[in-house]
C-alpha cells in the first residue's frame, strides 16, 4: 500500500480553511486517500467532517495512504505515490495558497 508520512503545518491544525484546502486537494486526485495519526485508525481524507473530527493538530505527524486494491483501472501505483507526495506538500503548507 502506498503510504506517505507528512506533518501538519497549519497553525490551527486541520480545521476550517486548512482542512478544506487539504480535502479539496485530496478530492482533486480522484483517489480514495486515507489519513491517520501514528497508531491511529485511518479516516477518509475526502471527508471534511472526518478530517476535522480527528483533530490533526499543528505539528502532528500523519500518514496518508491509498490501498492498491482501491485503485481504478486507469490509476497506477506510481500515480498514487505521486499524489500522496503532493498531498504531503499541501499539509506542509507549500501549496496551501
């Protein structure tokens, strides 16, 4: 399963605007991405409610993943890995504007 470690850079964590920017970026990938804290259960990163409910605070380490069996016929593993890296950059704030 492709997985990418990331850190939440937004000062208020993944709440309000920062969460909306992240969820929109996930939705734009077209992939069923999950996000979780270390030792936590994954939640659907396409769901604003689920992301905000998990309370991913500033500086929090998270793991983004896509299950290979969740990829559709036109999506490849390298594309999923590339998307996860881009989403990690969104969380780091490099593409949040």
